[in-house]
C-alpha cells in the first residue's frame, strides 16, 4: 500500500515508530497530486517548496530528539477561504484572486502549534456559494469516482482531494451542507460541528450565523482526531462558545446498544431517489441489528428549511460581501470615470453569477418594505425549526437522514437551473439553521458506482454521540475496503 492511501492516524503511528519520515509522506502526496490533480482539479494552489522545507526540518528535529507533537509532519489540505499568513486566499473568486493573507485563521494557528504541513489551498464554489464547485472562478473540480460528475460543494476541492488520496485529510466549511454533501458525493467522512465549537476567525465570511469549519477525512477516527485539534473557545470570535475541552477519540466505541435513533419520514419521501432510500433502509437495518432502537418520526417544519436558509444566508451574504468594493482590497476595475463606476464595475467584474444572484436576493429581502415579509418571517421560522429539533432530541439520541436526495450529478447538469441546484441541499440546511452537529458517513454505492452517504444529527455539542454511532457503523461494515474511487 502506498503512503498516500493511508489514513492520517495510520501515518501518525508509522511516524511514531520511525518507520517513515515526514519528508517521505510529503513527497508521496505531492507525487500523487502531480499525477492526478490534472484530472480532478482539487487544488487552487500548492505549497510544495514550503512543505518540503518544513518536513525536512521536522525530520531533523525528531532525529535530534526534540520534543515534537505526534502530528508534526502530517500533511493537510485547506479550503481556500481560510487565511494562512503569506499565502493567497482567493475564495475561488476573481475578486480575491491576488489577495495574500496577512494573518492566520485560528484553526491554522492550532495546526501550526502541532507542526502540521500544508499541501495547498483547495478549490471551492466562489465565496462558498454553491453545491457543485462549478461556481469557482478558476475551474470546476471533478469527482474522483466519475470525472464527468461534480464532487459537490462548496467544499468540493477538499472532499475530492481526500477521496483521490491527494491529502490524508482536509478542512472545509459548511454553511448549508458544504462539508457533508461533497463528503457524501465523494465517499468520505464529513463533519459539520456545532455552531460555535470551532472558531470562525480567519474564515472569509459568507453567512456568519451559519458558517462552520469542520474536518473532511477518510474515516471516523481521523474526524475525531482532527476535531480535537481545531475545536475550542477563541476570544477573537464572538460567536465562539466556551465549553470544557473534550477528547472526541474517547467516543470511538463499537457499541450502540440502547441508543435511540429517529428517522424523519419527510426526508425519505418524494424527490429522494429509490437507491438512496434503499441505502437508508439498509443503514437502519444495520443499526437495529447492532442493538439500537430506530423509529420513524416527523420533522414537518423541515419543508420550510430551504426557503428559510436562502433568505437568511443571502441576507447575510449581501451584508458580508459589501466590503468588496474595489477600494479597500480585492479586485479593482480599470474601467471607470468616477467613484460610482469603481464600485459598480469592480463588483460586476469581480463577482461571478451565483454570488451576484445571492447578493441581489439578500439585498431585496433586507430592503424597506420587504424586511418584515421575508427576513423577519424567516427568523421566526428559524426559531420554530430549532424548537422542533429540541423536541425530537428529548426523545431521540440521534436523527438519521440522507445527506442528499441523489448521488453526484453530471457537470453542467444543473448550472442553468439555480432552484434545482438549491434543492440539492434540502437534507443538510436544517442542521445549519439549528446550529446542530451533523456528519456524513459513506454507506453504499448506487448502480453507477457512485457513493451514497447517510447523515447523523445530534443535539448541540453532542458530537460524542455522533462519533460513537458513526464509528460503530464503520466498524461493522466495509465501505472503504469494498469501494474506492477508480480513475
């Protein structure tokens, strides 16, 4: 087995036993990137020179007996909306094409403290707005399982890189499913943590009340390890929650006996493909065999989640992206005669169609005369959705749903139908509205060999229950052994 095929925890064990070096690991990944990324196009930029220099120093320090973190020398890929000092942070947008970050995001500071190595910045939908990574200003990313299909979005580059063995693990961000949906499409594990568990400082904002950084990994164990590293209170982020530090790896137990799992019937109805439904029924059956109680339940307010999400997310995007005006930083047009034309032309030329669409929609719902009719009503509905989840979690430990109604669709299949594209997030957006943790776990492939993922949802800050249930399922099935991306 090649080094790049190993999970991160397997690489860590080999480093601890001095069977391999950080330089060998790093070279293995860059060789893989050179071989395969021309087809997948997961990376916007790579950091090979810096990575190899750091790997050599770590090997030298380790050989000299210096006290290093066990993660020192482990590579990682970073979605291109998180700031790394001295590195381009483009958000896959022409608006930030040449922006070099002057500081580190908090999650990067935490990884720096462990001496981890950055392989590069990963492609995404522009400003994280999209479900397919086709909205990147640079190029679309392709799904390693079928290069004619999308990897999902907006963290499509992160999921595709991990799936294609071009990174052992990666960081993504999730505003309405942008970690979980691409993880499902690419057959890897994706976790959206509870809102406030991981600092958003240094994450370029899309919708501030919904955005959350999280791990995309090859297995559940790696997800728990990476969450350990990035979770924690941050005074630089006013939405960061100050709770006691946890070790999520202690939740990796092969046991779901006595656990109660609810399955909202609304997510297995019309619009969900027959093959996805069948995969969900098989997951339910497996959990029942393992000793969990699985019951059908109802989340009827979930039908309003997409409408609520796109009103709130677009409103916040309209506000957050107002700073990109051609004056302070970012793209500035060369075609102007006065200040108004600088604003208008810089934003018209710098933003792509999907970003403009959401800014216009967000400005509309916040405008005088429409605020009460749309934005205020959406906020009220958000409260009702949170209340509905709270009532379900009084009865159930977890909720189980599909991640997406379908498997990965063809590139360009939905680009001309934004509404159809938005509906691809119907199973994931309620979790962000509620500020809840949710995880996508691969469970099967469809008749065309494309991965299917299921989603586990827990009450706020109960990631431990998700890890326990996900780990148990993983230990009693063989998805990674039986199914691999072949390209």
